[in-house]
C-alpha cells in the first residue's frame, strides 16, 4: 500500500516539477524579452534552477528505487519532503508569473502616463510618440535577423515611445510657437534629447537613456551633440528614421504632411548624411500600405488645421 502511495507521490511530484520548470522558462523568457525592467528578479532567482534539477533527478532515482526495493520509512520521509518541495516551487513560480504580468501591465500604464504628459505640453504633435513606436515595431519586424539579434524588441519599442520625453523640460511657448524659432528657442528645444537621458537614467528605463539622447544625432556628426555616426546606437538610428518619417507624413502647425512617395525620396536624400544609409534602404522596402495601417487616424485627423504653413521642412520633432 505504502509503495503505491510512494509511487503516486513520485509521479505527481515529477510532473509538478516539470510544470514548475515550464513556468520558470516562461518567466525567464519574459524577463529577458518583454519585461526587461525586472531582470533583477531573474538574477536573484537563478539558484532555484538547481533545485529544479535536484527534484527531477530525485524523482527519477526514487522511481527506480521504489520499483526495486521494499518500503523504507526514511525513503518515504525524503519522498514526502521532495513532493512538498515541488509543490512549493510551483507555487513560487506561479506567483512570480502573476506578479510579472501585473508589473508589466502597470509598466505599460506608466509609459502611457509619460506620453500623455508629453502631449499635454506639446499639443501639436499629439499621437507622434505612439506613431513612432508603431513604425519602429513594423520596421523591426522587417529587419534582417542579424539586426534583430542585436537589439531587444521591447526595449526598442519603449525607447521609441519615450524618445521625446525630455520635451517635458522645454518651455511651453517654444514647443507651441507657430512662428520661426530664434536661436535661443532652438537651443531650448534641442535640450529635450539631454533631458530625456537625465529623466530615464535613474529609472528602470536607464538602458534606453543613451538611445533617447542620440535620437537626433546624424551620421555625418552634425547632430545635436555632434556624435559621429559609428558611435550612434543602432536603436537611435532606427528611431531617427521612424521619427523623421512620422514627422514628414503628419501635419504639423508649421507645414503640411507629404505623401509616402515624397517622404521616401526625402529619407533617401538624407541617407548617409542625416540617417543611416543601410537602414534607410531597408526601411523604404516596407510595404506602404502596412506603414499607413500602423496609424491611419493620425494621418487623416488633423487635415483641417487652418494654421498649417509651409517652408520649415528642416525642423524635426
Ligand atoms: Fe525629438
């Protein structure tokens, strides 16, 4: 009888440990890809994988033992400990899994709050951050694998969403000025890249801060901070293209939007000097219909602005 109980404990314990391993692998994948801000949890918990192995091996050895020998009280006691341990591990991993999902949801809400704050200040570029994020998402999915392997997709999308977060430190009258910016105002608006780095560098988004800092750098070294092209992070070069395309294809108070074909021509003209030549070549191969689908409302909502003026195509967001 006890032998059957032992066998039952071994089988249930083995499959419980297998299920706990599956949850753990799912958790690690989430922490290294989607929920990258909470990687510390993974680092602190790596030791538990040793327990998973010990438990799995223990149940296999226990199965062999229970089939070969008579009932031993010490063996049964150890088996009960292993069984309870496997249940405990499963409980812990399930809790972590739920916690990470909740944190990820809250994190998304925090990002949305930051974007709302930017748009509260800079009303004329409403929807721009999400538009750039969506373009970057499409761009990433169309990149060759060697490019994709060099960058975390979720981090890239978050950086694209937050690229202009430093505008929170730019004066309202500068952000919302309809006329031409003077030198002082232009210098003030340029601070948004540095502001963004400062804002993010002490938060769980610190890994994105250099990308945000560099989103207005140019390949010829004539960007906001004069950083040479080979020192501009790949993510910043990707965001720069999406940012430029979004700015061109959206109505602004200082100019009307251009059609996709014209935007592509402008990007190609800027390739090698302002933008990364190879990335532009890859970007212009994206299906125009897919690009339009990522934000159709943004491209059509603001067509009735009577204040749209032309002649300032050089001003990027
Ligand atoms: Fe910007």
